[in-house]
C-alpha cells in the first residue's frame, strides 16, 4: 500500500526528479508551453501554479522563493512582470494540459502543458431556492382538522353555560 507516498517517482532518484522539474518549470515559463509526457505534465502543474501564486504576491520574499526554484533570473523577471499580472483576477487554474496522443518511439502518452490565455470571467452567484416543506399538504390538513374541531368545541362549552 502507498500510504503517505504522494506523487509519481517517474523512475528517477529524488535529486534527479527535483532537478528535472526545476528545468521543466524554467522552460515552461520561458516559452509559455512545453510538450512532455502526461505523468510529467501532471506533476509539473502544481509546481507551476505555486510559482504563479508567488508571483501574484509580488513582494521581495516571494521573488526570492521563486528564484530559489527557477534557474534563470530572466525567467523569474518575466514571471513577475509579464505572467503574474495576466492572472491577477484569476483565483487559480493558470495552466492547461492538452493530450496529444502517444509518442512513436515508446508509445508514451504525450501532452502539451500551457498557460491559459482566455480572460477570467467569474460565474454569477446562484440563488438558492427555499427548501420544500417536509410535511405533505394532505397530512397537514389532516392534522389541523382535529385541532380546529377541538378549538370549536371548547368555545361552545362556555357559551352553553
């Protein structure tokens, strides 16, 4: 069982995998899209989203955190000056993975991971309808009838005296 073992290993050691993702995220922000396998694209997406969220913060500490992961200072500058302002209103979902099919050499599933270009349009809030009554109308009438009859008989008794 894989308890507490999140993420894909991709047949690499930890240091190799970390170095690969650092190179991939650097290339991703430098070019805006990269072609890679499905598994690598799915693992790259959270890293890229976190870097864009850091860039949206825009302070010095966020810039240093991004620079500690991204290998090129020009790419860090592009991330903070060009890419982050595009997503200022968007609360997440900055990347898209498009599946291309399988690679000819080893039949590995291949995808393009790219930055979303469409402007963000928030959905209108939906108005919730009132919950329907839990008691059926026929049952409500049957319950009210004996109560009304008892009330009428109680009114007639004092009048008779």
